[in-house]
């Protein structure tokens, strides 16, 4: 049975392991091993998640089975230049491949939108890899629209992401 709850600092190790597994499942073949390792060790380390879990500017919602994360959504301040300071950013929405199609992504997105509206944000921003067709279709169905481009770095590898926006 899938349970949903807010992440706590004590979840940093399990969250890091799940995030890394999901990233590798989805994108691992696209990068040189050194670039992938650099990215995972910095952006998705237990320390990185622990810092965000201890920062009131971030909220992370977990989907778990028997206490183990199988998906999560992370909200936080926008890091994109040129957009409203009122914007909130969906930094990550990850679900393990074995659970794609189980409705977890939609439930986590519903939570994200509820949180953003409750906090008084007027828009949500996110970036998505241009070749991540599954994610782009998901965001398109929700009404997100492309508003810019973003260079997403994985080690020394530059990916082309699209910045997408949804008015809340």
C-alpha cells in the first residue's frame, strides 16, 4: 500500500538513494560515468537532501511502500532569472520506474499545486529535459507551457531543458 507523508531530515539517506536510482533509470545512459558521478555526489547526496530538509524554504513530499521512498516531489524557491519573485519551483518530481503508471506522479503533483496555492504563489515553474517525452506530456496535460530554455548541468555535460510555467 502506498503511503504519503512529508519528508523529515532523517529521510535524507533513503531519499538520496531513491532519487539517484530514479535519475539513473531515466537518464543514466546519457552521460559519461564521471559526469554522472559528479552530479549524483553533489546534487543528490544525502547531505544535499539533509540541507534542504532542514531549510524552511523547501518542502518534500514522499510516496512510500513499507516506509521506503518510491517517489517524491520537492518544492522550493525559483532559481530561474527573469520570472516573478512570486513563483515557486517544482525542483523534482521523481517516481521509480517500477511504479510509473500507478498514479503517484499525479498525486504528488496535486500536493505540489495545493501547497503552492496555500502559500500564495501565483505561478509554478519547473525545468524538464527536452527529450523526456513522458514528463513533458504529463506537464502539458496539467497546463504547463514553455516559457524559456535552461542549461541543466550534469557534471560537465550540458543538457537542454525547457522552463515550463503554470499560472496558479
